């Protein structure tokens, strides 16, 4: 039996993976706000990617008030600061057998989803992709990574997880059913916190940071984040840590966290959920000094942004 997917949002991440599922013939609906619904009705869902362009005319879009029945899988890819509103919006689509697959960074969202819907509904998940929306609302895939990992949080290969994996296998992205998804989510959290922390603090790409002779700062920040994860029982595996260290110290690397792009366009950030939550798990602020400085830097940006918006509001 075909699964019915509800994709919460049709932005750079949800629109990409939902679009690839729709392109493969899966039963996909997008839960969107009125403005995005009108835009997609006019232009279709457009994906521009070196791995294959797609133009999907008039994808099925629903507004929150139009949700009237449960879906099999809810793919949740909103920003962490939009989670409360997203949960309220998609709640009517959660039935007795609905699986919720969140792709948010960090771990706090699992507690919120568990409390609202019950842990039996909530899978673990993460994605590896660099994508953005352009001025015309098209999804622009910026690199060649488009991986979506998911699984039962206890490591079981359940019937529902296998069914989701079969749907993902038909789509033009790398879908993988993981038997250690919580470990992999922690490893991504460590990477994202270190990458966002150092690129936002230095307002530069990894390559520029290395060129400035500051690769040791990137390594030190990574070590702080990894140590916090280890104390929580999720030490990054050696091969993962080695690969991450290489990525954060590679000469000429164009890598910059999406959080830096948020700052450059004056947008809100996920600093609280990615750096702040991790910092709160540190034994003391003194045990993670660089993480503390990076978080304070982002909070200062947020304070200035709020003040400037208050002046113009």
C-alpha cells in the first residue's frame, strides 16, 4: 500500500525532499502558508540541482485549516524556532498510526514531539543537504549531497520504517534507514554546532578561517562539542570525528553554516537550539569556553536584530 506523505513546509529542505518524492510518483501533500500555496500554484515546485532539475506543476498544497484526516508519514523540516507553530498546524493530521519524521538539528525537538504526540509516533531523522530558496521561490540545491537518514530511535527495523525506506528508494535522493539514528543525530549536532559556531563567530567560510591561520580554533571548538556529546553517552565515532575535523580545517573550503547566511540576510537563527542547548549540557561554561563565546556572539546579534526591528516596527 502506498504511503501518504505530508510535508510540513515547502522550503529549501522540505520542498526538496518532498519534491523528489512527488517526482517519483509518491502520494505527497505540502502543508504551507497561503503565500507559499499561491506561489506554488502559479509556478509549480521547481528544483534546480546538478543531480537533476525538476518542475512539478501545481503540487497538492493544504492550509492548516484544511487538514481533515491523518497521514501515514509527516516529514517535518521547519526551523527550530517555528516548531511550536508547526506542531499546532499539523496536529490534526496525526492519527493512531502516523509516523512523524523530524529533520531538525539538535535534540530538544524530540522531547516536545514526544510530549505532544507520544514517543511511539516519533522517529529519529536528519538530513545532509545545502539548499536555499531563490527570489522566485525556486529550490536551489547548492552541492551534491542530498541524504536523508531516519530510523526507529531504539534501532529496530520496524515494518513502518521499512515501508518508508521503500518509498525513499524510489526517489532521487539518498535515503537510508539507520539502526543507530540517535547516535547519528548527535554526531550531526556536534558538527553543526562547531561549523555554525566558528563560521558565525569569524563571519567567514572554513577556507577563509584556515587562510587566517585559525584552523586551531575550529579544531578546539569541535573538541569542546564532542566532549559534551561524550559526557551524554554519545561520543562521536572516531572515523566520524576524523572526517568532521578534516571538513572544518580544509584549506580553500567554501563551507559556511546556513546560520551564517541567516545572519547575512538579517534573519533569525537557531542559535538557542543548536549552540545554546549543547552549551547547557556542558559541565561548566569553563569546560566549553569557545562554544560559550560563539553562543554569546549569536545572542548579541539576536539582541541587536530585535532592537533594530523594534525601532522600525
